[in-house]
């Protein structure tokens, strides 16, 4: 083999090794960066800059990770207190107040509905379906968010959220119920991964 062909073979092999290494390290690196970003963001929620330098006990709050632990404890504590009758009623009163305050109610209710859809008791993305949008032989992966939208003047229609591939966005479509097929043997998590990954994730 000539030196030129040998160089091409070596370059092709190195390029193959590069992409193999990238396939291994990229998911690990992105996952680690995401976890680190979330940790730092939550940890910095504690205003440590306001703590006096000569404070004996409060100085420990400056250590990395203390703010993260305190925020998690706060979240768990609020969740625990909200389960009691008296404190739960106080949270309900505050919730109704926020929902009735002009301008603030639009932001508050929108954020609340998004969190309820994913982790609340009224989860919306737990009914994966196949929906026909553009043709009889074309199916999209989606999730039923409203089984009935007759209040929009659309009798026999339902609202289906269709996520975009490789993104955290999506679109809501009002479609006839006979063009929606429920996925009985596919979990919501598997359906979401399949849709967001562009269909490269294996189900089952």
C-alpha cells in the first residue's frame, strides 16, 4: 500500500474513533453539565452575599451545596405542610388570591398548569396517542390534553399536544376523535422519548 493510501486509511480510522468517542462522551458530558447547571442554579438561590463576614453560625451557609440542600428541604417542608388541613387551607387561599390578581394571574396560572401537567395530580401528558394530522396514512405521536373541546364550538373534537423532535416545544391541535388512536401498550415516558428523539429511541 502506498504511503498516500496508508495516510488516508489512518485518517479514516482516526475519524471513526473520534465519532465513536463522541457518541460515548457527548451524552455523558451533556448530562453532567445539566446536573451541574441545575445544582449551581439552585445552590445560588440562597443570598450568601448578604451574610455578614463575622457571623459564626451563618458562615457555614457560604459552603457549596448548603444552599442546594436548604432549597430541597424547603420544597419538601412546604409539601409536607400543605398536606395538613390548616396550612393547606392557607395555601389554597393564597392560590385563589394569585389566580384573581390582575396580570399576575396570567403568569401564575400558566406556570401552575405547566407544572401540574408534568408532576401534579392532574397530569396531562399521561395519555399517549397517535393522531392523523396531515393525511390518512401519516401519524404523529402526541398526548391528549383535553378529551373534549366543545366549549370552543368543536363538537366531537379533542385537544392533542404534539411535541417537536429535539426540542422542548410543541403544538396543540384540535382534531376529530376518530382520528386519534390510543397507545395502550406504550408508557407516557416512552412515547415522549420517542417523539423528542425524532423516533430513534427504541420502545419496549
